[in-house]
C-alpha cells in the first residue's frame, strides 16, 4: 500500500509522538510512504517557523525516514483546494499512485476521496486493519 502523509502528520509524528507517530510507523509497515520535495520543503518551513528549537531533531528523523520513501513529482497540475499546499498533497498521491492520504487538514478531509485515493484522519487510518 502506498500512503501519503500530510505535513501536519509528519510534524506531529516526528516531534510529539502519539498517534501521528504510530501512523508513520504503520504506513511504513504496511507498504511505502510517498513524498515529494514540496511536502519536504513545507515540513522544513513549518518546523523552522514554529518549532525552531526542535528543527534539527525533526530534520534528522525526516531525512532518515524519506530514504525509503517513494518520491513523486509535482508539477502544479491539481487545482481542487483553495490552499495550494493541499493541492500538492493530492498531486503527490495521484502521481505516486497512492491508495491513501492521511491528514489532519479539514479541507482535505472534507474531500474524503480524490481520484479513488481515500483521505483519512490519523485515527481512521490507525483503526484500519
């Protein structure tokens, strides 16, 4: 199974643990995580802006985890959401041929699905077998 994790899941999982970290682990155990350079850039930007003291810790963990990731290319072809960052997540998943997107973003979650790709909360993802 190919899963795309939204920025909020990455940051929460890498810095705070709990269910978002469990989602990261589960995504790796059940298949592969797809990512793109735009999502990595957003993770790094948010970490620098909001969590500057923990930025190095986050970057080290992120760099290790993305070594085994499936890298997708995003060219700005998806224009569904009002937030361009949400469109990047959708396009990353679409180009990676992902089956799931895991997010805490209400705009993405309201879609529930995009081109056959289910969009789940961390809790919904963790409750799946």
